[in-house]
């Protein structure tokens, strides 16, 4: 019975075809990432399930108010969950990563909801 519990708890990672993680390469990657000011994290569902970390560069304008992505290095998003078309002032995203759910702001309005796993 005990082995069955262990198997069931570890099944999601096996189902993802997780790569073997080189711990030394991960330590080097983390040191390089942090030295460059990046964010070292697990981005996306697959990375979370497989415990794979990577580096996302930070933007210089993260947190700056915006009304369109053209005003940002990366994207302009709302921190509030608002319906599409609602008026909004967003803020420039601080980390370059496509993962997660976001409410992009374009032309001072919510342009929809984008979720990437």
C-alpha cells in the first residue's frame, strides 16, 4: 500500500517526461542569472512539475504606469482583473516571461485575458 501512495504522488512528474536535472548546471545558471539581475524561478506548469528552473531577465521599467505596451520594454498589464474593454491604467511588467495570467492594457483599455502555462 505504501508503494502505491508513493507512485501516485510522483505520477504527475513522470507523466510530464521530465528531463534529468543537472544540479551543478542549475547552480551555475542561478549564479549567472542573479549576477545579471534576473529572476531565477520555475516558469510554467511543466517547469513546476519537473522542478526545472530558468532565468528571466528583468526590465528597466517594471512597475511604471502605462496605457499601452508601446510605452514598455515588454508588456503593459493591469494588476486588476477587469472585463475586456474596461478603462484601465496598467503597469509595465518587471520580468520578461510569457507564463501566467495577464490582463494586457492597450489604448487605456483591457485587451482581454491571456494565460500561458
